[in-house]
C-alpha cells in the first residue's frame, strides 16, 4: 500500500485512476467538432458581415451621441451668453471682460501659471 501525500491526502495510484477515468483520450478528441463542422455554423464571410454590422452599429451610436452632445453644448452656450449679457447690463463686468469670456474655448486645458 502506497503512502498518502501529507499535503493532499491522496496516493499516486488514486491520481492515476482519476486521470484514466476523466481525461479524454485521443479517440475522444477526434469526436469533437472539426474545422469543417464549424464551417456549417459561421463562415469567414459570415463573421466579416457580423464585424461590419457591429462597426456600423457603433458608428451610428457614436454619431447619435455626438449630435446629442452638440445640442447640449449649444444650449449651454446660449445660457452662458445670456448670463454674460445680464452681467454686462447690470455693470458687473465690462464689455471687454464679456468679450474675453466669450472667446474662451470650452475644451482648452486650463493653464496654471506659477508666479516668478
């Protein structure tokens, strides 16, 4: 009788018996689907069409999103211009300051200037 592993509690014979029962043989693997079998399900052309359809779908969604963002930005821009006009009207800011604010690019990175 073989000694059981202290760490795992099984013998080599038990491991070998398990492998004989559960590991597929070469003949078992031959029964799996072949490349020819898989061609019945999806050809390269099918996959190419699916890829193209997915890309078209994503492109359309991105364009829709871009349109939504543009509409939101135009609305916010109108609000900003109305606020600037109100601030000028109430003499909170000057015309020159208002023009400076309107010139600001909404996507430009903020610059931090260190005092020398």
